[in-house]
C-alpha cells in the first residue's frame, strides 16, 4: 500500500472496496491493484501473462487483462489505465 503525505492516494495489491478513515484499504481481495483518490477508484492495474494485448478492454476477476490480440512470447507484465 502506498499513500501520499495527505493520505489520499492508495495503491494496494488487490481490488479494494474503499479507503478507511485510518488510511487502510478496505475489502482487499488480492485480485488486482487499484489506485484510489478520495474514496474513488481512478485507475486499475491488471496482469498480462505470457503475451501482449493490442487493446486492453477490462480486468477480469482473476486479475488478468481482457482484450483483443494476444500473441505469445512476451514476459508477464502489468498494464494500467484510468477509469474516469
């Protein structure tokens, strides 16, 4: 979990339902990473195993990216995008 000095931005290893008043992530499920700002998720990070997508459309509950082309031969890496 990573917070800015004001305690308003959170990056947690897993999908979270919100940010608690004590600065902790609430409801972590360990499926994906979510960036929160003032109790609103603004970006998500998904895992892309063994390939690469030409377009990421969403993140599945498993944490994997869902998209179009998926060629083989690429190392696992993460991709992020803004929700709003």
